[in-house]
C-alpha cells in the first residue's frame, strides 16, 4: 500500500514550478498541466500536452526482525510512479516522447523525504490511443520508487 507521505512528497515536488520548469515547451515556454489522482482537472482546450500522475505500491515488506512487536521492525515500500503523457491524437509521437524523457530525467537520482524515498529505473512504454481520454494519444512512463523506513 502506498503511504500518503510518498504521494504527498511526489505531488509537492511536481507542484513546485522550479522543479518542472524543464518540462516547458521550447516554443511556448508553457509547462504542461499535471492531473493528480482524484482531483478536478480540465483537459487543455485546444488540445495541448498534459501529464497524469498515479502512484502504486507493489510491495510493503518487513525488512528486519527482532523487535518485540512485529510492527516495530523496519518495513520498506516499493512501487511505481505512473506519469503518462497525453497529446492530441494524430499529432505524432515525437513530442510526447521528448516530454516523457524530460519527466524521467526529473526523477533521475532524486531523493525525497530526507533521502528515504528514492527513484530508480524508468520505462517509457508503447504509446497509443488513450482508452479513457477520447481523442488523446497516451505515452506511458513508469518510474520505480523505493522508500526505506529508517
């Protein structure tokens, strides 16, 4: 299960303009809007690139033994940060690929939560029509994360 602290740290990082400035379109200097989980969001109109954020925790495991109460042992988390990039259907794949690469670079070597949360391998998947987003093309980006409990 993903801890709120992990999601909140990622959201704060992506909500800080100086952190995402490198995502700006070189022609317009506009940073694509970011949709966070279960929050109101209006897709750009006319269509322009935007990014979605979803966090999954795939492992929450005990990493130490010996405490008198099991819950007092060290428990680490691992998961994936999903950052699909959306552009208008028919606009080609170059722009979303550049944007996905820039997003992956934002997290390269990044640590949050006083160094307890780190980001590792990133994977840019195969793009295609977005199933739930109508006339949008979606290029998935997944970044592995790990939180080591101190």
